C-alpha cells in the first residue's frame, strides 16, 4: 500500500496542515483527506483513520499499558516493517496540498 502526504506551514498563523491519499497494491485509491490540521508525522494518523473507515484496520479502541491506541500501534508496526510505501513532501503553498 502507498501513503502520499503533503504538509504545508501557514506562516501567517503558525499552523501546519497536511493532505493524505492512501492507495492499495493495485494503485486504486482507498481514500483521501485533502486538508487536515497536524504537524510532524500526524499524516500517518490521518492515513490510519482513512484505512479504518474503509475497513482495512479494525477499530477496537483498546489501549496499551502506555496509553497508545492498540489499533494505531499495529498500524505503526506495519509502516515500520515496510507494509506501506510512505511519501511526505513539504509544499510552499496551501493550494499544493
């Protein structure tokens, strides 16, 4: 699967936003979010939410001992073990999200 993210920093207000597209192994679009607040790697959380909404990851709301959502932890393990090709690009303009 492929996650394509773009981040934009709003200098005027000091906020960071991102967009995310998630594709399956056949390059079919699973889902996208064209505009979301969030800095750093928050785009991964947005991608996870898209995958949950489309039935690719369970939504159990179980928590690990450290408080992290178990479902999100499994997703991050999959990202870390190469199940996803992840690309994130910083863009200079909002319209490039």
